[in-house]
């Protein structure tokens, strides 16, 4: 059994560490925060994306992104996005 230590237990790092192992693996996660997940936990509400096939538009994307930012987003940066 291989052992893998992942400091700062962000989901992508943990998945990558476990996925790279070719043997049965014991994965040890070390996290300084109260909950595991890193940025993945912060993004649990989803990631904004534009899908023209579903009737989305750049204007709707901008509006939704601003709304999901909870009044913390900078409109000029969201517009650039």
C-alpha cells in the first residue's frame, strides 16, 4: 500500500494524488482550515459559464456573475470576464 500526503486538502489535489497511484493508496489529508476543500469548498455554489446553446448571452452572464458575487464583485472586471 502506497502512502500519499496532501498538505492543504483542496479537492483537485486530493483527487490528483489518489488518481496517480497505481497501487492501493492510503491518502492522508492535512488541512489548516476547519473544513476540507480549499477553493473547491468556496466554489460549491457553482462556476458561472456562458452557453449560447441554452439561450445565454454575454449580458445574462454578466448579470448572473454580478448577482452571485453578493455585491463584492467589481463590475468592470466582471464585464471583462
